[in-house]
C-alpha cells in the first residue's frame, strides 16, 4: 500500500473493527486479515489498538474517528521517524505504571498518563492498558488538552516530566 493512502486504509480497518464489536464479536484474533495486521504493523500499531478504540467508541461514544486518526498519526510519526520503523520489543505491564492516585505537584493521574503516553508512542503498552481510556479522557478533558496533543507534548518533552507538567499547568481549566 502506498504511504499516501494510509489514512484511507486505517479508516477501513477502524470501521470494520467498530462494526465487528457492535455486532458482538469479542475475539480479537478474528478481527483482522494477515494483510490488515501487516498494514497496522507498518504504521506502528498492534491489533489491540484498533480493538480498544472500537470497544470504547461502542461503549462510551469516544474516542471518535478524528481523535483516533490524530492518535495514530502521532504514533505513526514516532514509529517511522524516531524508531525508524523498528517495532519495540519491550512491553510495559499494568503493574509497572504509576498508580492512578499518584500525583505530580498535586495533580493526580499525571504521572500515570505521562507514562502511558510514552509507552503508547513507543508501541509498548500491554494488552490490558489503553492510552486514551476513560480515565485518561477524564483527565485530559479536565485540563482541556486533546489526547493527541498530549502525546506530542510527551514526545517533545524528551522524557522531562517537568516540561509536561508546565504544559498541563498552562492549559485552561
């Protein structure tokens, strides 16, 4: 597939995932053909990423297609330009994330979402954890930050939590 048309192919796979979930299919292994899985891999995604979006949009009405596209575009850019198309071999397990109650300068959830965003960019979140889950969306809405913008801020920070903290503190509440 031509890189020029990657968003169209992603939209087809996203729509298929949403429909399969809506129809009651909960078997991730049945969602994608080998060709679709290969395409997802070529842009730095795993099948679980599209399954998670399909699950949440069906159950909670978000993230919508536009948000998914922006999230995937950030991940794809990181994958292609920072990781040079090399898939991460490390996986961050749920228990190694900061607890949901952990605070950074009095802001709960911030340490957790920073780590989740970094792991999502790297392609290393375990199947049980999703970047842009309900808790993340609640945090980001509270701080008036789009989930894709937060990903790019985490990327731009170069691992410096103080830079992310400063951005969050500057956001209107």
